[in-house]
């Protein structure tokens, strides 16, 4: 993320911490869509994603004044989202079932530069890889979090994040090639 955006998020966090009227609404306006996408990709459907997001906003509202590093606002919000989503998944199914959670295929593409069929193929492929691989891909490529930020969000080392991204990309490539996308190099 560039320094201009980092400064923008830090400013929103500081405004929220000081209790400025409208600051939390600004935070929601900026972060609602990416957090909903992340929550939905983890839980497997939009309704569960919305439930998670509601809990995220409550927890964020109650805890934002205690955020020690306002510059880490995005990673903090993703970490909250991750924790609540994982708790929800654990409540609703066994660990093995959580690994098989599917994305809602009707979600919009994060990048408008893709053709609609490419977006659908990417979302389908993303839904076919395991939970741990899917979450790091979403955070890194769609939400533009750094390796260190992802490691904090998912609770593992940066090396593990890099490994998961490597294997996730490899799995995505195989799925897409199997579906007739890309080339077999």
C-alpha cells in the first residue's frame, strides 16, 4: 500500500480515536466492502459474511480507542474479521469442513479489468483451494496487505505466509489450466 493511502487510514483511525463525529461512518464507508469480501471468502456465503462484518464493526467501535498504532488500522480490522470468521466457522462445522468452505460464485470481481468469465473462473478456482491458502491470497492480492500484516492477521510467521501463497498460486494455476484457462508451461 502506498504511503498516501496508509496516511489516509491512519488519519481515519486518529479521528475515530478522538471521537470526531462522522469519523466511524467514514471508516465504514472506506472499509466495508473489502472487509465484507474477506469475511465472505472465509465463511463461504454473503449472509455469514454480513453477520461477521456486523460483529467486526461492534468490536472495532468498542476497541478503536485502544489501537496503539493508528497506521495499522487495516491490518487490525482484518485481524478482527479473521478472528470472528474463524470462530463462526468453528462453531458451525468441524475443522475439516472449514477447509472446504466455498466462495459465493456470484460475488463481483475485485478487479474490473478482468472479463466477466475470467473473474468467474478466478473466483471458482479460489473457492476450490483450502481455507488457509485462500485467506492469504485474498489478503495479499486483493486487499494488498504486506507479508508481515498477513502474518499478524492469520497468526503465523511471514515464512508460513510466503509458503502458503506459493502453494496457493500453484494450486490456482492447476485449477485454471484444468478448466482451460492459461497455458500448460
